[in-house]
């Protein structure tokens, strides 16, 4: 099976812009979780989607949002970018049963 | 509050030496714990989960509820074990709580 894929792999934006990141889960996986990874804060949970519904959300401002489509692909959007949003954004997919998460390679976002 | 603590940022050992990467957790309930590994320029990948009690690449980890620990051990380190190791606690709703990670460096 193909692993979790994320596009684009690298992104450079300027403050105030918005960005959309995409994640395709492993075939058959219906849950997608998103994480932000920074050197200072480590890996932090953003939100999780299952069957097109957001089931859980981390402590991030409303500028961070996401959605999931009927084929389980997910997108996350960050509006009004700030310098502090520079990070590696990871998505992970999970089988319907079990809690092991399988991670994508990440999207490296740089905000200038 | 649910929390995962990995007290060592860096652990450096010689090839063939035993390795123990420490992980302590705080969780009000029955915990589900994982170890993830990230090799240089590779994605984060699952190494172990406590419920399976398996050994992967020679690593084992035992859940100690009394000490709220889930330390990762390997009797003889190899150079290819050099990587970042993350301990993670599953919370409800698809959320993993990660420790800050321990960088393992195995010297020849």
C-alpha cells in the first residue's frame, strides 16, 4: 500500500497570506490527524477528521482550519499567516480500528 | 493534565552498548503508548506500541503503570539506530501527545 502523501512538500509564504496543505491517507484509512512540528514546541496536535467530521481540535487559533473529503483526503488551511507559523506540518492516517498513526513526510512551511 | 516527558534531549552511546530511552507519562485512565522513530531525512514511523508487546529491530518497551513509565530499551546499540525517538500517548479523538524527543547517537 502506498503511504501517506502530503503536498506540497515545501512552501514559502509571506505574512498575511493564506495557505492550503493537502494530505492523502493510506487507502482504507478514514481518520486523518494533523500536527505542527517546531524546534521549540515539538509535535503539537492540530485537529483530527473522521468521515468528513472534525472530532477533535487542539489549542490553536481559529486561523487554523481543516476539512476532509468523502475520499478521506484532507486539507488544512492557515489564514493570515504569521512568522510563528513557520513549521513542519505533518498529517497522519489511522485505520478504522486501532490507534496507530501513520505519518506523511510533512510540508515545510516558511513564512517570511 | 495528560503529559509525556522524555528527560534526555540527547543520548550518546558506543556501538554494542545497552540503550535505555526514558519516557514518563501522566494520564488519568488506561494509557495507550507508542514509540516513534525518525531517521535522518525520513518520515516519522511507528516503532512500538505497548499493547502488542513485540520487539522491533531489537527494541522493547514495557509499560510500568506504577512508575508511569514506558522506557525503550535495546541490549546492544547499532550505528543505524541513530535517530530521534519520540514517546507518544494516545488521547481520545485521534490525538497523540508527544514527548519532546530524544536524539540517540550511536558512535562506532
